[in-house]
C-alpha cells in the first residue's frame, strides 16, 4: 500500500478491491482510510489465555485454543451449504462449523497448519462444537502479539460472507493504522491536550485498535470522543457568532409606551423572578445591534407566552411587527385568545392567519399586514406563504420549534429586509447536554419556576383492577365542579396493539357517566376542524364535564377548571408526551391530579417511565431520564431532531466530556476567533473536513 493517507479511498487498499469496497460503503458507510480508523471497536476480548478442548465446561465462556485443522468438508443441503472442519489441539478434537459463507471460508481455511481458534462452545448431542470461530495462523498471531486485548468490531452478515467479519475488519484496520500513523496530524491545541490530559491523535488511533491494556484503550477512546465533541462545539459556536454578532440586527433601543402600559396596568400577576431574568437577557440582546437568536425553555405553565408578548411589545415600541408561528391551528388559536385577553383594550392589533382563514377575510388581513396596521400576527405554516408580506418584521417567535423543518423556518426569516430577531420557545424541557448540541448555536434562557399559587400536580399509577375506584374519584371531582381529561393512544381498536382505544373508551365512559347528568365531549385528529373546535369549545365553556381525546390535546388546550388528567395505556407513551399531557391540568388554583392507567405487567423501561412521572414534576429531570431511555434523536423527534450525527461520542454517556468541550472551544475562539494562528491551522482544517463529512452540524435555528 504505497503512499496511503487518511483520505485514500478504501478500494485502493491491499485486500479490498471493488467488491469489498462497495460492501463497506453500503453496509457501514466507510469510504476512506479515515472512515476505517473511525470504525471503532464496541468491546474488547481478553485473548491472553489459552484453553484445552478437554477443559471446556460452559457455553457462556469463549475459548482460545492452539492446534491444527486436520480436515474440512462442505455439505450441501436444501437450506444451503455448511462447512464442517475437525480441529485437533494434540489431546482431543472438536468440530468447527460455519453456516454462512462456506465456499469462501473453505478456500481460505489454513488446513494442516498451526492456528489459533477462538469462539463460544456449543453442546449438541453430547458433543462440544464451535460455530463460526475466528481462525488465525499461529505465526500471524505471534507477529502481531495477539495475546492481549483484541478489539471486536461491528460488522454485518453481508460483510462476513466476504471475509470482513470482526476479525477481517481488525486485520484491515491494523494495516491502515500502521500505514497512516506517521502522517496523522494533531488537531487539538496543545493547551487543550494538557488541560484534558489527553493522548496525542496518532497514539489514540494506535491504542484504540491495538491496546496493550484496558487503561490504554480507555484513554484512546476518551481522546477520540472528546475530539469529536470539541469539533462539534467549535462548529456550533462559530455559527452562533455568525448569526448573532456578525449578522446585523434591528436595534430595539426604546422601551416605550406599549411595553410600559402593559407592564404597569395590564399584567394580571407579578412576574416570577425567572421571567424577569429572561426578559433582562432578551432586552440586552435586542439593544446590541446584533441579531438575537435565543432559545426559551420553560415547562408547561411557566409563563413563556407573557415573555413572548412583552418581547413583541418591544418590537412595536421600536416601529416593528412581530410574528408568532405555532405548529397547529389549535395552538395558534390558543395564542391569539391568550394575547388578546392579556392586552385587553390596549391599542395593539393581534390577528390570526391559518389555513382556515380564506376569501375576503384573508385578503383584508394580508393588506393590513403589508400596510403595517397589524402589530402581531399569530399563525401556522400559513405565515411562510409567498403572499404573506410584512411591512417591517422585526421579531419572529417560533413555538415548539422542533416541529418545524429548517426550510420552513428559513422562509420566515426572509420576510424581513434585515434578519428579524429570533425567539424559539419550547415547552418540551431539553436536557442541558442535548441543548448544547441540538441548539448549540443559540443562546439559552430557562423559565425554571412556576407562577405563585400553583400547586404541584399529584400523579399516581393505577391498573385496571382499580378502575372502579378511579371512576368514583372522577365522579367526586365532577361533583365539586371540576372537569376531566381522558386521553387514549389510538382512535380505533388495533389488531396489533392490545391497549385501550378511544372509541371503545368513549362508549364505556358514556355508559358510566350518562346524560342528562353528564356531558362527554370527544376530540381526535380525524375530525373536521369545525367539529373539533365545537367540541373543544363545549369543554372550555364548562358545558361538558369530560373530554375524551387522543394526544391532539397535547398542546394548546387551556382550561383552568380541568383538574384531572387520566391517561389510558400510559405505558405506551413516551416520558415527554406524558409530561406534556399532564401539563394540561394544574392551571387553576385547585389541586390537580394525573392518573396513569396501565396494564398490570410492564416492561422495565415502561415501569421506569411511570415511576419517574409519579416521583417528580420537574420537566428537566424527566427529560434527562427520557434521553437515557430513548437516546437523543428520539427525544428530539427523529424527523426534525437537529441532533448532530456523532460517530464516536454519545450524548448520554459523554455528558462531562461535552461540557468540557464546550468550555474549551469557547476559550479557544475567544483568543483566536478566526483560528488564524499557526498553531490553530490544523484545527481549522479539521473543522472544514468535519463539516464536509457531517452536513447537519450547522443548521438554521
């Protein structure tokens, strides 16, 4: 392999060729030598001990034996062929069997030569055998000093058929590592290596693939994980600077009449200290002349809407309009009503634009928007349509932003001559480490306190055996004038999922709570918008005591008199969704309850989810557990997750490393923003390479 470099395509490596190269690309996404080096072991096996065939006692312990393969035969049958070989260690013999790739293995099997075999024994009809053992010539084993820790690599059945199982990959990666180790450039600054006590880059790749000890392997892994997180944070911080300090923004220098009038006369309650702190952060952003790009996290009921309204009033005081984009019509309508109620008779015009606004009403609204007569426009995806033209858009508020795609958000930005200030809001608490990656290019504000007078929601877990007691509790709550939510995961009965469905539940509830004494409303995603709105209005006005619904009510429903949330088949919901649903109650002064109904038998993860819900109301603690159980991509939603693709690091396991990477990346950029210093040039090149390889490391937030 002459002149092999990290960028060399793998098809040019000795022993690869076009066929194997195509398989490595399609199965594992490995294109270059560097990709091979970054294909890391998922565990190591201790190969320092040799065993004898006569000493084999367990199917659970892998054995390593030295000896000779005396014969090998291929047997063909209706289900394909299998290869059976006889192995002799000098004292006894054992059968070796392969059920895949028999022809290829037979051609390459070193018969009548000293070999080392490794695999897990299996007892069949009173005899031990080894299925799919690793086989290596003793001379090769000794040359590479193979008696210590041996890496085990992820592979696939297709690759194994071409001799690229874990052992085959190990051989290929060892060859590449020995060839390129001399040309691997150090990417991390010397001060970062020193502060984190990291081994150099060449040593890391050498030791991760051929460690002498477990400590050496751990140190190498730590270095490679940190490097990936460090490069990611450098990328996000550079992008953050580009979309804030380097991007001219509208300066909101005035705190004028609209803001002061609302704050002094219209606010129905004292702002929490958290709300005041967040407003100070936002006001500071708006007066810098830079572009604000801020994430506002706040649990359900923490007062994000008031913060958004006060920010929109700052826009009005400075001669600009504000847009508030929500993912659903229900939530947009809820925002409209909430803002109008808070503003009262103040001369601030708030309008709604959704797909349901049509004809002359839509035409008039669009004219007034373009003339500047509308101060705040609330809407759904309809806001980004080409015909929607703002006179002077200065602020864009995105609610539950993970539900919008990058392209959709970008279209809203383009509706202003100068990029509008961005306030991204989410009621889905995001673990700190995840916020540093999925939203690493935004400044973050957190509303971590509920308004005074709110009582913590009491959450309990019940099974079908307690259903009669639960119904009696609901009856007692209704008798006290309260209202009830009952949420189901499905609209109709499913043949594949054995849990409660909405229509069956609705019928049983109507039987238990019959008219005329009770009124039961029903809402689900398949209903027409008008029917849905009518049913919701019945419940909101108190004309129905019970609302049977699917998760369509997860966001955008605010009925302070509703005090009980019953979630059927709660084990089928994710933690984040359970927490969102629970947040529909607890909005008034009365004690509220959340009842999690489930099957009696629960899996380990489901039990932990329900126990977590019963133990805490803290959305951030719930989000941390959710990320541990599901992984970062699923927590954010796989389609628009914004979670960068990481090859080496793990956001759950490597939280401490991520925190250090963020801090040190910021320190380096503070000293050398453009990475122009000679000692930072390798780092700049590494960042450019990483960006090409991982297109989702920077997004429009």
